[in-house]
C-alpha cells in the first residue's frame, strides 16, 4: 500500500511539473500595477546601426536639374541592376537584392566613384560621404542633388525552439523582436519566452543579450528592435525535456499510461 501511495505522489508531482504555465507562454503581459487599457509612454531606445560586412545597400541618386548625369550613376553596372526611381511597387523588393554588398574589406563599389569605405558607418554618415564626393567630383551645387542609402532588407536568423529555423528577411528599416519572431512562424508552446537570446554582431565582436517577451516592459529594452544579422535563439522549456506532452491533456494522458504500467508491473511482482 505504501508503494502505491508513493507512486501516486510521484505521479502527481510529475503531472504538476509537466504542465506549461500560461504566464510562460503569453507575450507582453501587463504589470499588476498597470491598469487595463492604460496609456504607456513609449520611448525608442536604439543606437544608430553601423554597417557590417555582407550588408546589402540600396543607393539611389537623384538630381532633377541634371538627369543625364544621374543616369550615369544609376545605370545597372557593378553589383546590381538599375537603381533608378522608375521601379514599380511590385518590383520594389528587387532593389534590396540588387544593391551594393559590403565586401570583406568593408568597401562597396559605386559606378564612377569606385570603392567607398562603408564598414562601421551609419546610413546617414555614408549618405553624407557619397553626397560630398558627388558634389566635389561631378555635380554642381545648384544640381539639387539627393542621395538615398537604405539597407537592402533586414536579415536575421532564428534558431532553437522555433516554428521555422533559418534566415528571414523583412523589407523594412525597423523591426521589433515580436514582429521578427512572428514573421518566422512564431514560438511553439514548448519555447521559453522568458529568456530569448539575441546574438548580435558589433565591430569589436559578438555580444549576447537577453530579453523577456512575457513582460510588457520589454518595449523599453534597447534590444526590442532587432538589427541586421541578429541571431534570435529560443531555448526549450524544461517540460519538453520531460517528454510528457505540450498541453495538460497530453501530459495527463502520457503520465496515466506510465502510471498504469508501473502499477501493473508492481502488482505482478508482489503476487509472485
């Protein structure tokens, strides 16, 4: 009888530990001190992104008063197809893939301008550099020159306990980690939302940052917005290691089967 009681206690403990708490699988939970539907002051905390090797850039040059000279720079030479502004909305994504790639030396090759150092520059700094060179070497001050430099899509990698592992691309300049995960298929119920790791590249090396997506306060984190080449790593919950199922019903069914087998075996040996 004592053995059966012991098995029953173990059964209940395993059942309790195998269920995934709702608080661990719910995104952006409000603090108890915050009232429902209350206005939350949100301030973006994000330092300017500095370009890295293998980043792809879209560079467009416009000068309404000197269109013939502009066509010389926007021609489809070097590393991409035409960079001109005549692309239709359906072809906009092509600008991202047919742009200028930062090579292993940190340079891009621009028609007529040749190699330009881009590594560790912000987009604004690189834009100013290209404008300055164009005004110095080709255009006049009254040409009304306008240069646009954009990232060719925000590329990142998802791995670990996620619905779809691998590289993802979003054609926007700014993406939150919630949007990035949703774009990659989301995190299954066995994924740990309380400790998402972001492996981020910096000019001086690689750093690992941690965010808790179950708390609404994550919107204040400087890592709430992802950057190009980020790796988002999601660890599995301990419940997955138990192998007892992802839902309460699945866990209950599995443990009942194990418990029944143990009791049957125990009764068999006690009657020998």
